[in-house]
């Protein structure tokens, strides 16, 4: 802020930017010490809207700019010139207020690999207690690997559909065994997803952690507070400048006597770092931003799961397509109000399948989903008029990676986002194999009585080049972006934070969100992001002991 009048500031021990999966949990853990004062800055509004709490309401808010950053990737030939939507939650709870409600930790080897990359303390055996601390799992735990007393309630599905059972039986025909707990000792197999839904309501990070923490009196939350840049003094982060109410002329500042903590996700965290002078020096100089720390890795190594769906028209059974309309919808609403199983209290995907794209692999490299519903091609959130089912798939560990970088010095302008979906030949091959498995899963004997015809891509699309073209035309983000401020030792020129999540070369500044993941996990990312926040809280409190 050199050359500008500095806005008046107030001082807290910690300033946390972002109230999503990581920010909400971190505020709650640090706030357990009544002597500590914490300020949480959230760019969006409070999470008052009912659609943020009814599970089926996610589709109403996922693309609502009032509650999201409506970002999109840059088009490439590999997405047939399409910009892929990658919205990010912009309300209390962040993306946990609008996501698909799936709770998925990932494979144990994911975290062992994190540690092997030079990040001590992050191996599976070391992070497992943190996963367990977060969750309150209400299902069976035959392996003894689940948490029972955490604040994030996770439940087994309570709405069983005959098509789902037939799909699981059919997967067995292809050699995919039934697995009751993919978050237990073994991930491979097929079964029902575990959800952050309890008694018919969404369980978000804000509801589980942030709102209870505010009641203690030492956690202050400021909504509509859009962070514009970090404040530094003598090489140390000492505060955050933000625009109140999204008004660039109403700049305010809040200071941290101990640490500033960024928890704004894999797209907004590198953006804020770059705006503040931390990032690739050449990029910053191009925009006339004074270089506080030249860290080439800020905004690089962006990864995501690129998913594609196969759809079939059904017969002789009622699907969610029909249950969501007319009198049947009224019946589902009544069931939800009576706390009975209802489509209003479901995650978008009901059944999981974790499997290998080819023989010889030591663990699954595909994650698939299944649901007795289908969406119209080209219409966001609109179910088909005919009864349908969907089987989707994505590659667990894509080899290609992209970047996030500024387009200007305007803190309200979206950054350039380029995940480079499908640019790597190996990624195309794995996803192509995954689509073929998904199609086989919809053609099993167990499902035959319910399947009338494949409608997308359709049986006429069969050759590899035809299927790959379909993937490029239809594929979408799974909203699992990560890696843009990746963790690693100082010897790694692309590392942004160390194993303590401290930004290299900057005192008083940490990053605690999915951007620090050194490699993408074999899972949806909300659970592992909360684990990161649990570990960060331990490290921060330990540093103050």
C-alpha cells in the first residue's frame, strides 16, 4: 500500500482469510484458547439462505454469483473450445455450503506420497488421527479407522433405490467387489457414498465449526469482506487489506499480532498472494506489482478431476427424474418435512465405484459415480423429462497440471485459470478406459431389466476417437482444484510453503487450504482439506507453547 493512505486497523492474534472447509475448522480450533482473538474474513454473505441447507438445494446455488465466485477455465482444443465452469463457494462455509456432500478421505498411499516428497509429518499414519478427530461417523466401523466424536457429522445413505442395488450387483459381474466403507482399510470396490447430511440437512464447515466457535466470543467474523492484498512490514505479514461490501472505495485493514492465514482455496489463494507481491517475479513485474518474494510456484501445479458421464434411459422403474416433478415432488417434500428418506436429502451421487483402468495397477486410478437420475445435455441442473440413470467417471491422479495467474491488478477481476484438462496423453487414455468401464457397468445382466437404451453418448459412438471427442465435448470439472501453493522443502524451487504450511521466506504467513496439496488426492477434496486444517491448528498451537 505504498503511496496510499492506510485505512484504520484493529488487531487480532490471528487473521484467517476465508471461511470454507479449512478456515471454519481452523478458527474453531484456535479459538478453543479463550485468550486468543481471531478474525475471519469472508468475501461473501452469511449462509442464511435455505437452499444452502437443504441438500437438494445445491443446484440452486452452485452457479449463483451471490454465493459463489463464478470462475471458469480458459478454453482449449482439448475441451472443444469450451470454458469449463469452476465455481468456488463465497459464503460462510465456502464450498462446503454448495458442494456435492460426499465425504471421501482418499487412498492411504496419497498421503505417504506427500511425506515422501519432503514433507515430514504428512504420512497416512500421521494424518489418520486428524481425519478421525474431525468426523462423527454414524455408520459401522469394522476396521476401527473412523472418528465418532468430531463435529462434522457423516452418515450412511438412508434412501435405497432398486436401480442402485442392481448397479452394485452388476459391478460384481465385472469383478468389482462390494465395499461397505471406502474410507476404511480398502478403497477399491463399489457401494454407497457417505454424506455430510444429517437429519435431512446439509452439514457444512460453518455449521459444524464456525458458528459454534463464534458463540465463545473470541472469534469475529466479517462477511462481505473481500481481501485485496496482504500488508507487510520488514518482511513479515502483519495484516490484510479488504474492501467492505465489495466496495473498492471502502478499504479497511485488520492486523494480526501472530499470523495471517490464507484459507481461500486453490484459485483465490494464489491470486491474493500474487496481488500482494508473492509469486513468479516476471508475472508480478508485468503488472507493476512490487516483488515482496519471488516464488515461481505460486499459481502453478493446478490440478483437478475432469469427469464425464454416461446416461441411459430406463424402463419399468421410477427414477429421481419423475420424483422431482408434480405430485410426486410434493410427496418427497412431505417425506423430508417428516424426517423420512427423501430425494431432498440426498447427495447428487449415491453410489461409488473405485477401480483400475487396466490390469496390473496396485490401486484404483478411477473414481466413478452412479445415480438413478440424469440431466439434460446443455441445461445446467435440469433433469431429463424421461426416466434416466447416470454413471460418471474421472481419473484419480491426472498427470497434467496447469496454472492460476492474475489478469490485472484489479482485486475483483477473476484470475486466468488453466487446468490443462486432457492435454497429457496418459490422462486421455485413462479417462477413455474409464468411460468404457462406465458403459459396461450400464450393460450388465443385473441392470438389463431397467435399461431401455444408452442415450449419451449413444451406441453409435464407439471408436476411440469418437469416444474421446465425446469426452472433450461433455467433460466437466469435479470442483477438486488444488496444488497452487504446494507444500515442499526449500530445496524444491516450485514449493510455496514448508511442511508447517509457512510461506517460504515470509514470516507470519501460512496457507491452510487445498492449494498446499503437493499432489492431488484420490478423492473429493473437502475431507482432506479439513484434515489439513486440523494439522495446521496443531502446528500453530504448538508454535505458541
